[in-house]
């Protein structure tokens, strides 16, 4: 069993910054990728950014240039630095881990609210 615990969400004003952290624990043998998804009110869950074990990254167009994903393989931890936040970034952010065998796991989610 794999457990993902997110932290770092909260309320921030437009233009502000937050850093999300996701720590994976449990029966982790080999991680293929870790990433962040979000679900905005009334919308489907969508990819924000992910990063492979080799460091390759992908970003949603809406966050390119503002968000940065990074990873500490030794700590099984992934981070999402979010700068220049906009009200439309308001969402529940979920961490995801995919193993080399193709199994996927989700965290419980952390709320990010961007509002003045």
C-alpha cells in the first residue's frame, strides 16, 4: 500500500505564491512519475504538472512559466512551487504517483484558494 500526503495549500491573494509538498510512503518499490492534478469547481480533474524519475517535466499550458515542479527521489517527495497565482487556480490539488508497473495512487487533496 502506498500513501500520499499533501500539504501547503491555503488561502492566498492574487499574485501570491504557495508551495505544495507531497510525501509518498509505504510499499514503494519503483516510482515512474509523480505529479500534481487539480479539480476546479464544476470541472474535471486535470493535469497541472508531472515529473519522471529522470527529471522530465510536463506542464499544463495554463501554468507554464508560473508553476515549477521538482522532486527529491531520496525522500519520495514532489513539490509544486506556484507563483503569480490567479483566481482561476483555485482548486483542490491532488498528488499522484505512478509506479513502473503502472499502478497509480492519489493523495487526499489540498485546497488552494486564490482570492482577495
